[in-house]
């Protein structure tokens, strides 16, 4: 008999203390290079802050909201 799947819980990132940012860093990561992926994401957040003069986390959340579908499509 198989054991039940234990869901992996993603820890929030160090800088913004947000789980969605940590998940995004994990998606950007290639070949296990998390420090490189973290530098890329935080660098992009710094650019967002320079250009918009707004909090980058708010803009990130809005971008994720705009990218997600409004309805779930089931086959």
C-alpha cells in the first residue's frame, strides 16, 4: 500500500516574505541555481521600483492577477 502524498510547502522568500515570490524564483531557477534566479528576480524588482516609483511587490501581484485565467476550464 502506498503512502499518501505529502504536499511540499514552499517557504516565503527572504526579502519580501512572500510565498508567490518564492514560487516565481523557483520557476525562474534552472539547473538548481537558486542564487542566480534570486538575483534575476530581485534585479527585476529593483528596475520596477526605479521606473515606476511604486512598490514592486504590488506590481508583481497585479501582473500575476492579470496573467491568471478568470475561469477554470475543465476537460
